[in-house]
């Protein structure tokens, strides 16, 4: 009896140790890119796109690829944008990025410098890929690290009913007209304000989409030869314009901690007459308030400006992990997504504009506003100077903090721009 | 001289012979001595992999420069600590965190105790107490994300709180609770108090129900009124629970990240920046993992001071 109990104890002990060792070993293994015994390669693809597309649509596009390439399987790792970013930052730091990754232009510089994402120029050459069909490539030192797959532009959204109620006949095309329209909308009562400015510092992309967009719309630039030039007259004029809107009391209250979703919600509820926002939100606004009478327009430019207008954009970019063992297969998948047919299909379901020059999105079943936006896009040029900059989010945040000081009357525009210039120079100078 | 006859103690018939763990046998079979460790090994491995290794790595990172983003970081001694401790943003975050956790903990305690006493009173019927018990515990059932969204909506300049205040004539126009640097810290602290008091309430209610009625009867016989009974019977009886809960709450609240991040992101003008949000920004926005590690180690040390008091309190109770 005793002997049996002792044996049992030993057996349990041995099993426990074996199970522990196996568990620990399992934690350290799991190379996503390993080929199976039959030669099938499984590629992990981390992105936030699947979470933003109608359920099942992205899977169909992936299934078409795997049907054409039976030796390659795609494992989608879909999560919301913020979670994806956090996971990729951690994975890039530990050199464990999934084989193929969805990228935002703001992350590229840091990931490339860490050696986490691969030089795609070389992969394009190896695959004899014709890169002239790509609308744009995000490069660092002449090497491509990201290819924008779908672009989302940020035009001006205007609530036509509020504009009419305020007695403004035309959608503002210049800054003076915008200020005037915003004042008139704010004067209509009903707690409506002319404009929404989200300056939340947790995700400070309001600086890119809602502040610098005014600069780009007038052909301005915040950089000179790749170095910050925030004390230029054009940037100063932009910040002074935003300050004039604030001083006139036409900005919706709460802007210092307002998030992008708050801005969209206020526009949808008729609390704000105008906003600069992604086209991707058209469907959301229509779904939440089907009777909202609004249209999209080009961003107002400085009075007297007649040149082409830059229109801010954000991209669903794609890159390849530098540590994957299957770069050729990964690039095959990338080139599939960038092909004329697939890219057009993906742009259509995403309500974005294609990264392949030859792809034509199908607007036949879309809201007519997308067609209007595509025309605005073609008349101007895509502008986003934060793409490819190092620590882009941090640059936005430091500018955001200085702008908040200006808007709360704690600092002059000149001081804010000088401090921002100093701060940016320490990062990209 | 008498002598006692002592019967030798023998094992009953049929009982298994007792195992004697003599040193000689243990030496003869050293594997047996490892058996207890084998049982403990899953826990030991988890503690080492999930706690010891990450802590050691973070401490190591805090003494090097440009960790993670560069392949060959160099040893820089205490330079990262000096940088963090002289950073005005860090010092502001330290001050905000001190205000946030101390006000939250005191309010959790006061509200939790008040509601617990209400639920323990004989003055209300069982049904009334059951209804209030459900109402009071509701905030505890929401996740932090939901709490952040609810309070962002309620505290919006055009939200319900301002509507009520305006209707009552207490304010003339909507207050910008989260966007005004003067009110933002108090607004997030209020949301944190709202979300955290039920845990105090439940714990103190359990402790109140454990206080013997004899003590109250004896105090009443001695002529003690309600206030005297509260001060001289209730509070001394609750003291061990209150001290333990307060220390634990200080530790938990100091680690609050999600609520702040989702409500204000540390703004406006850094007025709600906490040590947790400061560390996050250093790591995931500025990619300064070395500074972030130094900040995290400082937070760890501050938390360990609180943990020390908690452990000492627990030992004293035993």
C-alpha cells in the first residue's frame, strides 16, 4: 500500500514536472512562419482592416488568394486600430512581428529603424514587380518599407441644414468664408457650434487631421528639406486662424479632451455644423442619422490662394516583417492585394481610394458623396507630412500641448511655435 | 519509592507500518526530497516567467540607453533615473497621482462605510435593503471602458450633468468638466470614486455583520449613544479591515490607467497625467523604453512601500 502510494506520488510529481516543462517549451515556440510537412506556408497577417470592414468581406478577399495559391495559408489577426498598434509596437521591439503587417504611415520610420520591417524595394526587384502601378510608396533612405493599399481622405463635412438656417448660401471655400459661416452657425442658438476640434492627447491625430490640414489645403508645408519649419509664416497663419476660430467662440466646447469619435458624434447630432473627417465615416453618419442633410467639400484655403489643394489622408498600409522566413510568399500576398482587380474590390468595400493607380473603385452602389470626394481628391493632391516621420505621434502630441496653451490663453502663437520647433528639432533635426 | 509501569505504545493490528523519514533513508533516495518541489514547480515557473523575469528585465533596461529600439544599448548607470526625476512632466504626474489616489481612497472608505452601515441597519426592511444593495453595487459590475464612456457622455458640456445643473439654476452655462484644466482632475477622480466604492462597501458590510451584538448591548447599557457606539465599538472592530482595504486601494488606484487614458488621455495640459499614463507615453509614443523602465521601477518602489505596510498589517493581525 505504502509502496503504491509512494509510486503514485512520484508519478504525479514526474507528470507535473513534464507538463510544466512542456508548457514552458510551448511558450517559447510557435514560429508563425514555419512551413508544414506538405510544404504549405502559413502567413500571419496582423491588421485592423478586418475590424472596420463589413463582417466576412475581408475573409472573401483572403479566400480568393488562398484558392489561387493553395501552398499559402493566411491567418488573419484582426483587432481594432489602437490594439493593433500596441501589439505591433511590442512585437517590433521584440522582433516577433507577424509575417505581414498592416501599417500606418506614422509608424513606418520607427519600425524601419528598429529593423523590424523589411526593405520591400529588394523584394519587388526579386519578384520582377512593376512598381509603377503603385500610387505611392513610403520610403526611408530610398528604400520602400510600406505600400499604401487603400487611402482615406479627410474632406470638409458640412451640415447643409445648419448652413441654410444660418443664412449661408455656399459651402465655404476660403478661411474668411469658413470663419464667417462658423460664426453664423454658432449664432443660430440650439447649442450648435460652427466647428469641432478634437485635441485629445491620448490619440493626438487631431493635429494631423484637423489643424495641419488647413496648412496643406493652402499648399503649405511644416517641413523644409525634411527638417521642421514650424516658425514659417504659413504655419503661423494656420495656428492664428485656429486661434481666431477659438477666440470667436465657434469651436464646440470640450475640444482639449475631445476625441475623433466625439467630433463625428457631435456632427451627426447636429451640434456642430462643419468638421474635417474621414470619408470612411459617411456610412456611419448615414446609419446613425439617415435624414442628416450634409455634403463633402474641399478644405477652405487661405484667401487668394489659387494653387492645388492638399487633402489630408490616412492609409491602410502594408509591410513585411524582417524576421519572417517567407518573405517571397509574403510579397506574393502583398502584390495580390495591390493587383488592379483586388485593390479596386478592397477600395470599394472599404469606401476608400485605391493604392493601385489603375484600379477604379466601383461607386455604383455607394453613396454619391464618395464620387464627389473622389473628384475633390483628383483635383487636389494627397498631403500628410507626418507619414514617414520618426515618433510621428509624439510630434503631434508635443504640438498639441503647445496649441492647447495657445487656446487657453497661456501662451502666444510665436512662443508655441518656437517651442514646438525646438521639440521637433530634437527628434528630426 | 513507587514505580509506574508504562505500556509500550504499539501499532494496532492491521495498521500500515509508519513511514519513518530518517535522514539515512532520505540520503539513500535524494529524488524523494525533490517531490515537494515538483508539486510546487508549476507555481514557481509561472512566478519566475511572469513576474521575476519581466521585473529583472525592466530593471536592467532602466540602466541602459536606447534599449529595444537599438541593438547594442550601453550601460548608463542612473542617467535614466536622473532624467525621469528631473522631468517636470513626471513630477506633475507624481503630484496628480498622489491627489488622485489619496482622494479616491478616502472617498471610497467614507462612501463604502456609509452605505455598508445603511445596509446593515435594523431601521430598514429587508426588501428595501436588498434593492439598495443592488443599486449600490451596480458601478462595480461595469468594466472600466464602459465607465469611461458613461462618464464622458455624462460630463460632456452638452451632457446630462450640465443639463441638471442648469435646470436647477446652479450654473449658467455648461461646464467643461473634462476639458477645463481646473476641473479635469476632480472629474476623473469622481468617476474613479464612483466605480470603486462598492468593493469597500461589500467588504465593510461583511465585517459589520461579524461584530457581535453583545458589544453594542453592553455599550448601550453603559449609556453610550449612537455616535459613541460608532466611535468606540464599530470603528475599532472594523479597524483591521479598514487598514487592509485602504492600503490595497492605494496600490490599485496608483495603477489606474485605462480610466484616465479613455477619459482624458492625461490632458488637458497634463492636468490628469498620472504615473501610469506618463510611463505609457514614454514607451509607446516616444519609444523611450529606457526612461519608461526607469519610471516603472520608481512606481514599483513606491508601490512596494505601500505593500510593506500591507504585509506588516497582515502579520500584526495574525
